[in-house]
């Protein structure tokens, strides 16, 4: 099953997410699709996101992985959440000249109100970075009232 996901926050007044807002001029403008148990994004880096010459900054890699993990929380866990901690392993450099990269993530485990999301960042057909992003999950009322979560069917 492959389904392009909608961004239900895109029309929300004041929404300016660095990771996924289509209107943030400095942002990553990520979009997502669902592929079975995974949420997937493809994104093309450029020199604005370098750390060292031609190398995608590690903080940008972490942001890409954190952002897709939040979409896993929305779409697969069916709620809103916030990042608790990130354990990222940078295995090989990601070169901005290598073109499009793929980021994919899935739920590894949920225990009570914590979700561990397994994330991979793939470039040149190789996993260049991987991590476990732990999210604190909110109850339905808080997700809707505080974080404007519209329900997973809106994605």
C-alpha cells in the first residue's frame, strides 16, 4: 500500500513548521507518503544545508529524522507528541551533490505514552544515518486542544 499523505496543518493560521510547512521560506518543505508500516519522505539537499563542504549538516539530518518520526506518530500512532530524545548514528557522510535522499520511519515499540520510532536516512542506496527517536505521546484531548491534531484520517 502506498498513499501520499496530506498535510492538514498547511492551512492553519500561524503554522510555520521548519520541517514540513510548504510556506516556510527557510524550511525543508518535506512531504510524506505511507508505504505499509513505514512513513517515507524524499528530499533533495542543496548547499544551503551543508556543514562541511558538500556534506549535509548533521543537524539537518537529525531534523529530517525527527520530522518524519513526528509524522509516524500522527499517522501510525494516531495522536500528537513531542520529541523526548534522539539516538542517532551517523554512519557515512551524506553529500549534497548525491541528489535525492530517502528518509523512512516506522514504530519500533509503544509503551504507555512513549513511542520509539526507528528511522533511516538513505543516500546513494545506502543507509547513511539511522536512529531511534523517542516521542512522548499525548492523550486525545491534549492532542486535539493543544496541538490541533485533526485525527489520523485527515492525513
